[in-house]
């Protein structure tokens, strides 16, 4: 180009084009980058598919994925088409060019700017709104599947007489469609208005008409569609009143119609629906009239009607009709809420019976004998003794136990089932001495064995193990002990390949092994290795020589995580527990079906309702909820996860639940029938804790069945806070084999207590039969205490315990040095009209901080005792010994003859030995000195027994019943208890064990 300026020219700068090689390199890098991005997106999809295929639930993956893709494309295309069509139509209806005003001259620059790119702009806008709408719709896959597969509840709501399935399955989908329609209409309206304005169809400052006839007609139709959708919304709102949340009587979870809803809001919604239909027709009529005068007037009247009819009128009804006579007006609607809530939470059959709270039996011997018949009292607290399991049965640092152990039932030595505390020796990588990729993911891959202990016995303050050592041995027989899937197994492992694993260690050293199961995903395929290297951000997976033929990667290894993945429509109970079933360790996971659309049923927040003092300190016990706010719940599924193979099995438990039936239609062949549950597995199934906690929270208000009592709020209860700690959270429910007053024998139960709202005395005691397979499984029993008397609640019992001078001094001694006191579960047992409280007390002493059971608190009536063992405490509480704990004395059990010098001297020696043992506990404690004192104590007791056997054996029964004489009570009983606590081998130990 010539120099038009005429000045001197500088050196010519020539554009340097890259060479052919550089261009080829750049193109190659661009292609590789694009392929990398594509493979990154593909890797997540591919690894998910491989995992679902490995657990044999590929249908869950494909059904979920296809549903999401279908919704994405259908609603994405609908939104894109609607917006694109309206932009095209607005452009098509643009007016011809005319005299340019200042406004149009300003817009002309924008029109000229986008003119060459109109198609691309249209494509970009429609794609953007389509992507957003499609992504939003894909998130509604559960709503779609429930709507298309919904089955009837065969229960109708009391207002509209529609099946509950309409509210649970249909109404949520209709609301989504309505919301989508509103969004599409608003976007179309905005896009059309902007296009009309840009091309002159709408004018703001230009002289003349503000809108062309074409623009007026176009926008009027869109406004008419919007108002028509509002009419549909008013009509659906009528049904929505049945599941509408409202604040009523200090509860913000009330749902269903109240008086003002039925008599004000419901007719108002119907009137507003009619007004909206008329208003929509007026907007559509603008196509012919070409004026907005009538539609605007109609729209204004609709808004005014919504304020007056939909807002002011109901407020007037509430103020002047309901409040002056609320109980009479609201009672029929409250009754509907009571009935629906009790049905939705399966508490409608809860049996409430009166209970005195005070014993009427004067025969102390009978009361003492009835204790063993009333309950199999568990003094080993599974939430405290985990460190003891750790110290005694860990064996290696890379093994560990969960913080909270579990309670199950296993046959004892006599063949009868007994409550058993159980835990698995799981892998704990934190205890591995040397951390590297090979050790963490190839060498240390699994835990080993079950550890179990009797729930009702302790020896030397420690649990009495029934399954122990490594490999484990004991009462459980032979079973596969390797644990590749567990609660503490949160990282991936690569097994089965060239690299050997550490199985376990004994005196001969480490035992190697290779995984023989078919679990996990095969890494033979280089594509699989690359996908996992990318997904796990671990490039060594791609090239490590430790991976070869037969290598498999195990991940998603916690039981709750696996069940949630294969059944994403289920809510998972917070406590998965292990059991030995059919020669294998199986994790048992309770799962729930829920909905938020049960008419008239009050809502509950699962996260809050299931929280207690245990979940406050252990987040892994929290419920895994698909929706946190629900007003219907069923324990519909029992799931198992094999600890070795990771196999997940879902069993239909509630065969009548329509929500589960709906999901079974959506995901066929994923849930096995109830008949597939083996007898061995059935023996270990139990009533789930989280469901029980939800039900007990509802029963604080819904234990009453008549509306009048509910409205007076005179019978409102509360779940007391856990008195054994300072967490300020609710007391957890406890599993315990016990007998309620109407039962003939003990049943494995889950129990809790209630106190009156704002008070600490006991209001009620609640249990549910927790043993699956029995006819009374799931039966809720509530013992309601009379209001005329005051029975101590858990907090008051703990307060009396802490304030008792004798007990407090003993606690102070036990807490001496570097020891700590920890209170175990405060168990409540109904006994002959009264309530027996039992609480174990643990001492954590020394550097190990291992909790040892040192004392047991028992309270009955107004009397409290605090002794070394449960039997001693009960004997002292009732002033007599049960036949099971009487010493094998001569004849009928005469008291020791202290006139005999040999007996007297033996008892004095026993007292000295007992005192020496107490001093040893206070000094340090000095366990060697304590053991020596116990040995001397046993010898003294044996001498006393031999001397006593030579005395007169013709003493009467009355004398025989008073074995707690002053001398014996001072020395014999206390010494006997200490001897039994230490080793239980001689007479005293046998009597108290």
C-alpha cells in the first residue's frame, strides 16, 4: 500500500508465518488436548459403568443414565425450541424500515453489528438455555421414575378423596412441568421483547405507537400462556393444601388443611383459577382486538383478587372465626392429621398402657429373683468398650475397631441366645509403620476376624470374650475371616495380581495371601488402567509393575456407601452392623423408602430427628438421607454386604409398601423377595435404630389419639438428653433383651424413655420388639406413668447418683491419679410396677486409658446402691440374694457363726485383705498389690467356708434368708465381690460372676 501520508517510510515489517513443522505440531497438540478433555469426561463415566457391572447392578446405572439423558434432551430441546422459535418469530414480524428516530439510530448500530452473525447468535442463545434447562430436568429423574411407575397406596385423603399416590408420585411431576412451563414462558417473553425492541417492534421514546400490531399480538399470546399457567397453578394449589407445611401449635411441621384452609384458602384458589382463565382468554383475544386495555384491566383485577381473596379474606376468617373458638373449629382437621401421621410413620398400632411406676410387692426376695426374669441386663456398653477391644484384641497396629461396637444375639454356652457385643478387626492404615503406595494399596488390604464378648458379664473389669485371638476362635465356629469391606475401609486396594498381600501375623511371622474373590474391577485392560489413573489422580496405576494379570481394584468399600450406590432411591440407616451368617461375615444395612407427599402427615427432618449423643461424636453413624424432609417412612429393605466379596443384596422387607413397589417397577430385578432371606440371616436382623428414633420423636406428640387432648398440649413429652455425658444431645436408644409387663418371656428389644415437656421426671417408657422373624416384631409398647406421682427420670437418677455422698467419695477415689471416670448406658427395666435403672461405671486408668468396669449403679424406687458387680448391687438394693448368687453354704444357708473363733478369725483376715485391695486401687492403682490382696482374700474366704460347714446345719429359713449380717456384710459380701471381680475362680468369684 502506498504511503498516503507522504512522510518517510520505515522498515517494512513482514508477518512471519510459522513453518509447516510448527503448524503441524500445534495442530497435533490441539488434537491431543481435545482428546485429553474428551477422555477425562469419558473416564468418570467408564469407571462408574465398570463398578456397577462388577457388583451386578448395571441395570441401575443404565436406567438412571438413560433417564437423565432422556430428560436432558427432551426438556433441553423443548426449551431451546421455544426460545428459538419466539426469537425467530419476533424477527420475522419486525416492521419495515421507516424514518429513523434517535432511538432507532442508536439501535441501528447493534442491528448492523449482529447482522452477519444472526444465525450464530440464535444458535448460541438457544443452546445456552437448552443446556441449562436440560441439566435442571435431568436432576428430576427420581420424580419422573416415580410418576411413570407409581402404584396406588389404596388410601385416600380425607378432603379430595384422591389416592395418596397422586400426592406422592403425580403432584411433584405436575409441579415440575408447571415450573418448567413458567420458566420457558418467561424466557420466551424476555427474548421476544428484546428482539421486538431491537428491530423496532417495540418503542420506548420514539413518537407514535409504542408497539406494532404484530408485536402486540405476539407478546399478548405469551402473556396469555403465562396467565393460563397461573390458572393451572391455582388449581394444583388446591391439592397442594393437603401437603402444605404450616406452623400450628408450636410445631412447624404440620401438613394438611386446617379450618381456614378448607373454608377460606380452598374456595379462594377456585375463584382465582376462574379469574385467571378469563384473564388468559382476554390476552388471547388481543390477536383480534389489537389492544391491551382489557387484558391489562383483567390482570390487575386478578392481582387485586389474589391480595383480597387469597390473603386478606383467610386472615379475617382466622381472626374472627377460628381464634375465638379454635378447639372446636380445628378439632376435625387435627384428627385427620393425627390419623394420617400415625399411619405414615407406622405408629398407629403403638400400644399405650398405664404403669404405676412404683412397686407394690413387699417381698424383697421375690423382687430380687424377678430381676433375671425381667431382663438380660447388659453391663458391657458397646459405645465405651471399643478401646478395651483395641488393647486386648487389636494384635497389630494396623488393625482397629469402630468407636461404637454393636449388639447382636448369639448362642451362649447353654445354647440359649445372649446379648453379645461384637466388632470386626478392620484394617486401619493409620497404624502402618511405613507409608508408601505399595504398602497402602497392595500390601495392607484387609482386616481379619470377629471379636465378640458377652454383654452381661465382666471379669476383672474387662469383657468376657467369646470370640478372640488372631485368627479368631471361639463360639462362632468356622467362617471366612478376611474383611475387605468395612466401615473403616475408605481407600482403594489393588489385589489379586503379582503383588502379595499381608494376610495376618503370628509367632512365625507374616502370612502372605492373594485375594481369590471376584469383586472389584479388572485392571488387565490398559483402557481401564488409564481411566482409573485419571479418575483417582494416581498415574502409577498406568505403569506400575505391581499391577498385572489378575489385578483387581476394590473401592466404594464401606457398607453404607455400597448400598447407597446400588439403590440411590433408598435412605440408609446410620448404623451398619456385622454378623456371622452362613460361614461368612455379612454387614447388615437397614434402608428406608420415604416420601414428602403423604397428605395430612406431619413432616420430620431426618438429620435432626436421628441425631443423639452418639452421632454428635461419630458422624459415620449419621443417616444417609435422599431427602431430609419426609412425612412417610418405611423400613422396606434389608441389605447385606459380604465383607470378603463385597456382594450387595437387597431384600424386600415390607411387602406392602407402595413406594418400594414403585421403585421395584422402575428398577426390576434389583430387590430380592423376602422369602429369599435365609433363616441364619433372619436370626440377626433387628429393628433399625434410626426408624425407632424418628418414631419416638413423633410419639412425643402423637401418642395421643384424640384431637382435644392434642390441642390442649397437656400430654406433650420430650426425649431426654443423655445424662451420662455433657454433649447436650438426646439419649440414644438401647438394645436389650427384656420382658414388658404383658409379655411372657424376654424379647430382644429397643428401648427409650420420655420426660414431660420442660421437666425431668419420667413420663413414659417405650420399647419395640426388635427381633426379626417373630410375630410381635415391630410392635411398639409404651408404659405411661401417672401424672399424680413423680417418678425419677434419667437426669434425676444421674443427679442423685452424682450427689450421693458415699458414691461421690468412691468416685473421687476411683478418679485419683491419672484415672478418668466414664458412665455407661443408663438402662431402664420395668420391674413389678416400678422401674429399675442400671448403669455401669468404667475407669480409664494408666497410660493405656483402657476402660475397665469397676462399679455398677442400680436404682429402684427411692433406693440407690453402688457396688463392684451387678449382683452385689442388686443384692444390697433388695437386701437379699437371689438363688443364683447365694454362696454354697451348709444346710439352707445359715449366716456365719461368728462365735466360732476360726470363722471369726477368717472373716477378720478377709476384711484385712479387702482393705489392702482397696488401698492398692487408690495408690496408682497398684495392680500387683491388688492381685496379691485378692489371693489372700480368696484363701480367707475359703477358710471361713470350711469352718462354717462344721457348724449347726439346722438353722431355720428365716435365718437363712439373712445372709447379709453385719460381719458378713462388712467383710464377706464386699470381699466376695472383689474376689469375683478379679478372676471368679473361687467361691466368691463364682457367686458374683
